DNA sequence: TTGTACGCGTTATCAT
DNA sequence: ATGATAACGCGTACAA
């Protein structure tokens, strides 16, 4: 009957074959649908499989076939609203083609990044997706000879097994700053990201470009260093105030930084946006629920993740990858408005 | 010399043995440090390994040894500030013993949860960690006969290969509500979590207990349904207002719900905490940076994750697991204070 | 200490 | 259509 046996530890394909009275090859064929088998045998095999609750050993299968159906995904950290969205997109998109992602964090450490990739290769993953990453291009190129690699957030000289998906940080930062300028702001501070991070640097460039385009001129005194985290936003904002430099708006290198900055404003009794406008970058899922909802540069993070998944699959199948640009868009919510009537801060600079 | 060869696609242990002029088993022994080998041969082998940049095939190794050094981790979703902290703790703690976690989301779907676990078993993971999960205990017990399982956030009848780590939601919710009462609040609303979720139910119980202990009495009219997400918090809060029921404080089933609720308050021109106090649950990393910083019940999420990792490792090694309780603690920050002088909302109920 | 031979659970290449 | 048989890359008793 359909009485499932007490799930024995590990039934093998061979045993199933024996029970069903066929050869192992036939069972394998039925499992993989390689060629047609007679209905009778198929019936017998399927029944045996059900009876013993048999599950093929993925390891053995991979060893024999040379494919693991596994994609190594290297992220800086898994506990970040930003990276998590990428991972979610990747996981979802990888599901249909039957690939399993293996997420690993390198914790912002280049050495670990390198060793993790070697581990991926030792695991014989079919492909690797790297989120940002700090490895130089030559090493990436080298690794990509062992297994296809897709890098998100970087522009790379693409090859048959290597593809980079850049993100237009400059444009995004430019748009954000321009929005502030259009609202009437002239003194716009900027809280930057870590200097080791390309994205951070590019966003600084965009900020600067917008300023110069408007004839305002860039002034390093209004720029402070953050770390892409809330804590860095807090510290940077404090320093901005201590410095006594005047500003009516702050553009933050990412949303988390903006949250930190916003808290300092609150502590100092400054209203957002009435007293100070604030703009973030990324549009992390929670940003629309911040109080007030954050004006920010939206990256279609989830969709970028999906595209990356699609790209690595195509790379594996040796199909050409068409890397479409990801449009960034400014989402104007409620943390920006025209500068207040009263200059809230003593201004030493004018 | 030390000229690393062009990283040939896949050098095997056998080739290394041949080059070094020893037998495959010797190479294997050196790799695993099983027994001592003569310095001369070791030298030759290590050089060959370096020269060919050889990395053992993890698959073959697992197939032969019967161990994958892999832990399947099943989460509801990877993109949640709460679950992400758990995952981070797990990953960090698993690193030292040399295990690799494989994170998979079941997307709140019981069917998928089940199939994912079967996939884990097919992959021959050495153990499984389930974050919450909705599977009934009998199925868990059944699965745990194939591979050790640790379940976070549930109380289970522990066996030699099954351990559940409950979280004292009742106590936490009780403390939170009590804090509000101690501040002088009498009309305390509650935004619940999904009814399918045990945690959510238990937090409701704690809320109710505190109310009754204080002689206030529970009134279902002040309870609204959320979904543990910001959107649910928004909707629930709106309904609370539409209902026209008076309250001076809101206890939310988790932090994300609190953020949603807080936004509605802001939209209605109500100040937090002057007009309405608000308390969350979880103490997600960002909560200390919310504006204002959220008063909430702190779960040591990251550490719980670490403990879970330790537990599964011990289960695998057939060592006894000592499941210590996780102390929840109320973190009073800045969203709670004594009720305002003026009752802000029309109250139909008094 | 070192080498040989077999097994791990499948897939794949042959014949039949 | 089906069944032997040989890989796949490594660990490990067993023997030497």
C-alpha cells in the first residue's frame, strides 16, 4: 500500500532498482527524464520511490554530472536592508531555473572575500555572484576562468565568463542634489560614505557636479565622512554642527546614513523638512515608512538582484548576457522642501 | 619555482600524488592531518599543491566521508531586519567550527517550508536550523530522525536530535505593557501580529495579563490586527482611529509594526511620546536610530542565533545541548512617557 | 610510515 | 528500451 516506510536513513538508487526489479540506470533515467522507459517499469520504480520515500543524493549526483546547480553569492554582510534586498531578488529569480544560492558574507574584508571565493570554487558552484566586492579586476578575471562570475555594482571589462553591472551613482547623486537646489537650497551639506567604496566616491562626484552646474561651487567644509551606517550618520552630523558651518539641507550617501543624521537633527530640536531638508540614497524598503517618509534616490534593488541571477544563469549556459542599465530615480517624499524663512544655524562661512 | 600554473580547471588529488611521487592516500592524509607523514613527502606534496593551486573537491570529499560540513538554515524571509540578525549570528558562530550555512527562505509558506527541508536532506546537510517555522511537531520529529534539527522560537519536546529554543514572549509583552501602565496609561491599544504566528499570540497574552493584573481589564476594541510589517502597522492604526476608540498608548507586536503605527500618528499631527506613547518588540538594530528612538522589548537576536549554531553543532557531535533561556528586557528609550494632559482623541468607550 | 583496493551514490557510455 | 560497466574525486580499512 501507500504506507510510507519509517523513512530509513538513506535509501539509495540501487536499492530502489532492486526493489523495482530494474537496473540502476533505468531508475536514473526515470529520475532525470533522459529517455523514455516502458510504463510498466516506470510504474514499479515510482512506487518503490514513494514507498521508501527515496530522495536522490545531491552530492553523488553533482559529482557524477559535474553540475551542482548551486550559485555562490558573496555579500559584504547579510544583515543590511540594502544587501538583503539584493539577496531576496537573487534567491527568487534563481528558484525557477532550479539553482540554489549559497549566501556568504565577507564582512567588508578583502582577505575573507578572496578565501570565500576559493571556497565557492572548491564547492564547485556553477557560478558566482559578487555584490560589490573589493577584489581588483585582475583577480576577478582569474577566478572567472574557473567559474562564471557576475559582479553587481561595478563596471568591468566583460568577458565570456565575467560580467559587471555598474550602477549610475553619479547620475543619482546629481539628481538628488539638483532637486535640493531646485527647491532653493544653496548651502547643502553632504555626508559621504567610506572612501574605500566606489559607490561612495561616485556619489560625492555627483553631488559636486550638481553644485558646480548651479554655480554654487563645491566647498569641502560642508562634506563629512560617514560609514554607510546609522552610527556614521550620527557622528558626521554632529561634526557638521560642531564645525559651525551653515546649511539648510543634507544629502546623505545612503538611507542608513540619513537615518542617523535625522536623529541628530531631532535631538537638536530641528524639524525635518521645515528647518533642514534631507535626502538619502538607495530607497531601502523601510524608507517609505520613516517618519517622515524619506526623500531618496531609488535603486530598483530587488530587480537588480533578479537580473544578476538571470545573468549568471545565462553565463553558465554560455548564452550572451545583455547588461541593461538600471535606471535610478529620485523619489520625492517628505523630508525635503524649500529652505525655511529663518536660517537656523549660525553661519560662519558667508 | 613558485610560479603558480594557470590554475587548471580541476586538478585532482590523484594528479598531485603523481607529481609529488607519492600515493593518493598520502596526499589525503596530509590534507586531513590524519596521521604523520615523513617531512620529505609532505614537502613534495605541499609544493605540488601550491604549484597547481590545488583545492580538494568538496563534493567528492563529502560523498566519501559522509559529512558535508553544511547546515541548512530555513528562514521565513531573508530580507527582514529581524531574521537577518539571526542569520548573522548563525553565520558568525558556524564559521569557527568550520560549517557553512545554507540560507533558504520559505516565504511564510508551509508547503515550501516542507519541501525546503526535504531539499536540505537531499543535500545531506549535517544539520538544520529552523527559524520559527510552522511545521507541526510530529513532522519535525520525523525529519529530525534523518538529520539533527534546532528550532528557534518554539518550545519543543526535545530529543537526541531535536531541540527547540522558546522565547518568552508572554513575559516580554507583559513587561512592556506594565511599563506603560506604570507611566500612568490606562487606555492602551495593541496592534497584534498574524494570528498564525505563535509569537504574536503569546504577545497578546502578555499584554492582556498585564492589563488584568492592573485591574484595567482587557477590551478587544483596543486590539487591532497587524502583520508584523510596517504596512500592517499603518493599516491597523488607521482602523483604530476610525473606530474612534480612545487610547494614550500603543503597544505593537513588533518594531516594524511600531514604525507603521508611528507614521500614522505623525500624519495625524500627533506627537510621540507627548500625545501618544508607543512601544515595540524585538529591538531590531535600527530601532535605536529611529526618530525618536523606539522604546521596545529587546531580544538578543544575534546571540540567540549564535546559540542556535552552537546547539546544532553539539547535536551533530551527539553532545548534550543545554538550552538556556533568552532573557528579554525592556529598553526604555524615547517613545514613551506619562500620558498627556489632554485626551487627544474622542473617546466613545468611557 | 606508506601504498592498494574498495566504497560513497550517481551519471554516462557503451553494448544489447 | 534496457542493462552492464566505467567514471566522478576522495576517504579509509587493510595490508605491507
